[in-house]
C-alpha cells in the first residue's frame, strides 16, 4: 500500500510582501509546509493563521544566525501537524530598488543596496547549498530534487537611468544563480532565478520600504533628463503594472515543483515572467546580435594568429 507523498517544505526569505508573501500563500494552498521569514514577521498573521512558521531573519545576518534559522524552522514543523519538516525549497525574495542618478548615491546607500540585494542573497544561498548537500536525499522534495530560487528582475536584462544600482544588483543575482545551477546540479539541487517584469505587488509604493529614493537625488539637475522621466514613470506605473502576482506565483510554484503548467519540464535556470519581460529580453537579444554583426571583424581581430 503506497503512502501519501510528503509535501514540499518552503523556506521563503523576504515573505513580508509581494512575491515572497504570495508564494507562501500559494504553497500553503497546495498543502505544502512554509517557513516564512522577514526582518519583522509580526504583520504576517495571515500566514500564521494558515499554519506557516514565522521567523524573524535579516538576510544580511552572519552564517551562524542563518543556519540557526533553518534549524529552528525545521524543528517548529517537526512539532506541528506537518507531514514533513525537511526543507526542500529555498526562495530568496528579499530586496529593494535604490532610485536616483548614479552620481547622487552615497557610499553607504550603495553598500546597503548591494548588502541586501546581492551579498545577502549570496550568503543565504551559500548556507542553503551547505544545508541541502550535507543532508542529501533527506532534504529532497517529492520530485526527487531540492531547489534554490533567487529573485532577479526584468532589470537583470536591461539597465537604464535612475535605477543603475538596482539593475547592477539584479544582473549580479542572475549571473550568480546561473553559476549556482551549474555547480549544484550533480548534488541533486536545481537552481532558478525568477525574473519578473512589472507586477502589481506594491514594490513601487512610496513609503513601502522597497522603493528607496536617494537622500539627495539632485532633482534640479536631472528633472528634465531621462533620469527624471524614468522616476516620474515609476510613480505613474505604480499600482498599474500589467503583471498579476497571484498568477505569477502560481507559475513559479509550478515551475519549481515541476507540476501543473510545468508538468514534464525541468526546473528552468531562468524564469522570466510577463510579456513586458519577454519583450525586453527579445530586444536585448536582437540588439546584441546587431552589435556582434557590426563589430565582428574588430572583435575577432584580437585573437592569436
């Protein structure tokens, strides 16, 4: 007589809002277990009411603090009604945009941005790989493999005025995750970078904690430039984004569990979301091909005879 498969166990860093929070709800809806973390989890009563384990965790914490959070989360599930407690899916969704022109950023603003958006994700990932590798098969999900997913962005593919530091961070995350995928595949771990376009998540809401304007964005100098135009556009598109976060999270969970719309597919190394993101990628491919074609003779002239 076959037993009911154990559910997936999700550890979601950055579950306070947006994709992280909705991913937690989507996983819970499917009967999976969720460990939801944020710097401050007190407002996440909706997730707690559905059975999620809540943990306060800053992604810039040291290794010992991060690994202790993994252990606390699994121990809490072990003492609950959950059928499983071994983490099978790690999701790193914490992040924010630093808005303003390149010259206006202070050293501290740049460091803080990269500390959360890049170094925090890298350090979380490093500890997650070790956690999964040392426990081998016991940490793998119903599909037989564990998963680490990081959040990139449409900004992983296109830089632009007023969000240079955000684009740089997301390019770093996507490149890092591609390398991660190649490195851990043989360990039974899949890695994926989720790259959403513009989604209606509250990410751009003023005062929401995810859209941070530089202390002195030099408004007078940049008001009538592309920097000023992009900053105005970010305000105009807020709450009008084309992407539906509920649909997006449904696709993410499908892709990371190889179920539903992703049945029969492998976990993708990169998962763009939204027509706007597809448009940007296709434009990037076309412009890069045009550049190579135009410069091919010059570029290849540097090789040894």
